[in-house]
C-alpha cells in the first residue's frame, strides 16, 4: 500500500514538472521574432539565370552567393 502512495506522489511530481516545462516551452517562441516577413513584406530577390523575381525564402542559393528560382537554373548557370 505504501508503494502505491509513493507511486502517486512521484506521478504527481512528474506531472507538475512536465507542466512547468511545457509552459516554459510555450512562452519561448512568443519572445522570439519571426525569422522571415518583417511587417508581412518579404524581401524579393532576382534569379541570376532568368531574372525572375521571387521571395527570398523561396530562392535557392547557388555558387558565388547567387540566387536562383530553381535547382535547374542553378545548374544551368553553373554549367555555362
Ligand atoms: Zn530562374
């Protein structure tokens, strides 16, 4: 019977501990600024191969810090 009581105490401590941990984890992302889209406006970049404009998050970084709209254009630009 004593074992059951101890198990219950440990279980409640564990529940309390995980609940504390969860509240910290939930609070953390709110303090961090979003990685992209300042004020909903995303930076536009130009494909080095075809010249099309696209959001920087969708751009593919090629060699020499150049940006491309697709892997195909990255490879095309590199081969020419
Ligand atoms: Zn392109």
